[in-house]
């Protein structure tokens, strides 16, 4: 069942006008997928065309003529939500990213392409595996989207319901939570390597165990341990597990050894980084001026097509209007078709322009909030920052920032970083200062990295250490942060 908030989001989209829905969808799309999305629109809408020459804007007289032409014979155009609003604007052409390229654009682009964190070969392998399966066209699109949602460790971190919502916004694919779940279980989780597409470690291990043939007594026992005694297994409470199993000590220890030594807890690690398509392509670049200690934000030109309204299609409206050789009904229907296509083309051009503006404002705000990090690369310099902080600053809804941040990356001199990295909650020190929870996690991780393997730090010991440093964090909070870092409990780190 979908959560209430997800139902409300779907209902909200039904109340938005076509322009708003289009903008919402485009905001979520990573740069690496934008060219494909633009090409899809070019193929589906003949009123839209790619610009080969330098873009030019219509003068005021041309705008007025266009406005008058499309106002006639349309009840809808007499409302505020119509084509005349668009023909009177300055953005007749969409000229790709709105930032002016630097003189060394080609050199920087080459550097960016060489610095992409790419998994094209691996991604192609997964997609090739999907191609071998007998899937309907719709199921294949959904399966491709699911594969694109797999994280760097090989896991799907989104629920089936959330994936269904994502597909509705990003790809205009309407599907159900049940269908997504079916495709995850029956398609994606059957791809190689075994364990890909799991939602958690338990499921990942079980998927791998299910693949092993023949199923020996040891494999069967290993399945039982993971399926029925997973919590005890992760806490190394082996005596409790063995009491509930009718097996010999030798078989039990063999099963435990098989799980810990032969199964891969991160099937995607080292080979797979996903961003919804084939590779990570930065949406932004932050350049540091070391001498002035200032930052410059660039939105690299990823060779997105420049668009405009088709002049041929515009003139078609006048031709139809004045053609008395066509029956009135057929002429009205043809004119309505042309008007709708022109509307859609203008909405798409406007949405692209608004997308670039929103992306730029969002990244500028993030850059200003986290200036110390961009200057130093020191994770400890990150300030507490939540989505709502940015939303208030640039005066948009928090859901807009959520969509902008989703699967977007910034190229820095310290590497390519996901935007979600910069967001974290805060805690208050004894001096009353707010610090990022990411800083607390960094302290925990550093302490564990330096601990004695013979005497690893317990959560209480980590808690005491943080208190000594002036950070009042409860033991259960320390445990939560440790788990979020993917670090097991102390007794499993020996």
C-alpha cells in the first residue's frame, strides 16, 4: 500500500497545470539524461525544433502578431493559462545552460569527461541481461528504471511505492507498487552478480544463497540462519542460534563460515555506480580561486540541444485559418491540434529555462552555506543544513529542493560529490553551537578506524568520547549513526 504522503503527492500532481507538471518532471532528471529527454520531446512534438544557428528573439511586433493569431477561435486562450502568455516572453529559444561558458570551455569539458565516475560497461551488461528476457515494452522501461536506482553497493534504497512515484514524475510512466515489486523480485534480482537489487543485507544474502546449486545441508542451514535468525547472526549470538537448530557443531560452524567467507555483502562495490542512467555526469562545477579564497559556480554545457518553436508549424495555423477549401469542423479540429502542439512546445521551452534557473539558484545557495568545505575539502567544516534552509532562501517549496537535489552532482577539486552529501541535521554542543551530524559521524568513523582490533570501541565508549569532546549525544544516537555508516557492533569488529 502507498503511504498517505505518496497518495497526497500523486493527487497534488493531478491539480497542477501542464506547465507545472512538466517543470516538476524536468527538475528531477539528472544532466546525463536530459539530452535523451529533449530528443524524446523533439520526436513527439512537431512544433518543436532544434536550433542550428545562433538563437534570436522575436521582436515586439512579431510577439503581438503571434498573440493575436492564437487568441482567436479558442475559449481556453481567453483564460490566463494560454499560448499568448508565452509568445509575449523573451525566451522564445532555449539556448542550453544559462551560464556563460569560460574561454577554456573545451579544455574543462575534456577534463570533466575524463573525471566522470563511469560504470558504462557494467551498466550495459545489466541492460544486456534485461534484453535477453521476455518483457513487455512497459515492463522493460520499468526494469531499466529500477536498475538505474541501484546504489553503489548494489542495493535499491527506495521502496516500491517510492519508485512508482519517481517513475511517474521522471518518465511519465504510470505503474503500481505491486508491479514494481514483482519486477524487482522476478527480474532485477535475477541479474548478475547475485545479490544485486536487494533492499537490505538479509535479502542480499538470501538471494545469493538461493542461487547456489546443488543445495547441500550446509547451504540449507545457512539459508535457515539468515532467514530465521538474522538479528542473532548479526550480533554474533551463535549459541542462541544453535540452540534452535537441530544440527551438529561442525555443520553449524561450516554454515557460519560459508556465509561470512563466501557471500558478498556489497555485490556492487568496486564495479557499480548508478545515477539513473549510465554514469555520473556533474550538473555543476565549483571552481576555487586559491588566492582570493572565492568560489565560482559553473553549469557545464553538456551539449544539450537548443530549441525553438517551429516556424513552419507557426505558419500552419494561419494557413489552416484561411483555407476555405476545408470543411469548418475539420479546419477547427486541425487548428486545435496545432494550437495544442504549439502550447506544449512553449511549455517545454519555458520549463527548460526555469529548470536551469532553479538549479543555479539552488547550487548557489548550497555553495554559500558550505563555502568552508568547498575551500578546504574538509568534511569537518560542513555546516548543518536541511532542505528547508535552501527552500526558504530561494523562496521555493521544499519539495522543489528535494527534486533538484535528487541524483545531482557537483564537480569539485576534491572529486565529484552528490548534492545530498551537503545536507545534514544538527546537534548542539555544550557551548551552544550547532554542528552537523555529519561531523559527528566523521568523528565516530575516525575513532573506529584507529581503534584496537583486540579491544574495539563499544557504542557507550564512543558516546563517552563524544561527551568529552563537548558533543552531548545519547548512546542510542551513536548506535544509529554507526549503523548509517555501515559499521557493525564492536563484537563483530574483532
